[in-house]
């Protein structure tokens, strides 16, 4: 093989894997894809708005509320944006996701397709919506859906308890 062909092969193969979907988008349909769109739209409408953190447990570690108190989640339609602010006042770039829900499952299920740069990462989760409180538990690796609202030590689960801000 000529040197030029070898160099082209090294440069083109990684690009081909990206353009053919290898790691770019999650495989398979998200939860709720088989439901009446009105059912999911109504649930997403009930979840719409700005949410602030009451509590977060990440992989078994309780995150001090001081680290989360100015961070928000904003849900509009099937768009979810995490605005993360560190305790020192630093803002991180927003994390934008497309969410899909299945409000007929028990517990209710949510797929969070987060844009993490060069790819979309699907986080499998469950949620509970109670008036002005949203509890969401998801797997940071996207490998398994939690069965309960818990984030035990050694797991890859994140438990977030959110509330609508007071007016």
C-alpha cells in the first residue's frame, strides 16, 4: 500500500465511523416512542418550567446543596437544559438534552439524550412528578435504568430532587 493511501486510511476511517453513527446517536427508539404523542406531550407540559435543586446524590455521594443552589434545570417541550453553576460562582457551559418520557410505566421512565460534545449520550432514568417537586434518578453511563429512587455507593446512578422556585 502506498504511503499516501495509508495516511488517508488513518484519517478517513475515524471520520467514517463518526458519520455512520458510531457513538454519535443512541441506538434504538427512546421510551414513549410507541405512545400516543398527546400522552407524552401532556406529561412534558406538566414538567415544563424552571427547577432548582433540593438535593443531589451522585454515585452514592451526597452533593452539598451549596454546590447546587444556583444551578437550574429548564424544561421546555422535550428540551431540557442544565445550567450548572459552581459554588465559587463559575458557570459551566449548559448541557442540552432532548428528553422522552413514558408516563404509563411504573415508575415513570425518562430517556435523556444529552449533547456531550461529539456525541449524544442517552441516560436511562426514572422520574416522579408531584405538584412542584420532580425526582429524577438516572444512570450516568446509560447502561441500565434504575429500578428505585436511590443512588447507592459504587453505582453509576444520580438522584436529583428538584422543586419549582418560589415566586
